[in-house]
């Protein structure tokens, strides 16, 4: 991904995190906010993959979950690298 795209990616991610933090500050339970965010992401991922009226086949579900898994693994890798730099 180009540097400009990565900057935009992080900015968009930060907006979702800020909104989740606002909801938590309003007194919503963090577990509920997390579940709602995941649900909204799943709905949007389905829309992107299958359109407004479509649904995912089992293969489509596998494809979307593999993207989520890879993203989560990358986040954890970055967190570990960040923690290691702080410890140095």
C-alpha cells in the first residue's frame, strides 16, 4: 500500500476508535461497543463482497474471515514490535 494510502488507513482506523471511545464514555459497556463494531464491520464487509442484496457463500465467509485474521495478526505483530522498541 502506498504511503498516502497507509496514512489514510490509519486516520480512518483512528476515527472508528474515537467513536468507540465516545460510546464507552457515554456509559456503554466496552464489550457491547466491541460487539457492535464487529457486527457493523461484518455487515459492511458483506456489502463490499456481495453487494446490497447479496449474502456470502461459505467460501465468501472464509475469504472475509481470512482477511480479518491477517489484519489481526498484523496488528499484534506491530504491537509486539512497538513494545520491544519501548523496552530497548
